[in-house]
C-alpha cells in the first residue's frame, strides 16, 4: 500500500523538530551534544536534505502505475512547517 502525503510529511516531522530545536538553542539539543559547529551544521544539512527530498515527492506523470504520493503538488498549507524548517536550517548553516 502506498503512503499518503500526510504520512510522508509525518516522516519528516522529526527533522522539522530537530532543525527548529538546534536553531533555538543548539546547546540544549542532545542530538548535537559535544559536536563541533561544523558537525552541527552537517546534522542540520542532512535534515534539510531529508525534508527537501520529501517535499519533491511526486508521481511520474508518464507512469500510470506510479503510486508515489504527490507531496510536491499538495496544498502549501500542508507543507508550511516543513518548508519553514528548510529555510530555518539553511539560514542557520549560513550564519554558523
């Protein structure tokens, strides 16, 4: 059974939470405890990449049997927190 758009976005919710937590106060985030700033930036980048991939999910228009959920074509209101986290993460890396 294919995933739904909602299920795909739920799979990215941990990345949203982690990016926002690191942006708010990296020293309070256990996932990056003891890491250098460069290593923290790598963690943020991996999560930005993960969200970016999810946001691009779309079925192949030429393959009628492709059951990939159309996250890319979903209403922007469903993706607001994910898109914002990509921006937050990208900005965080640029500033650090």
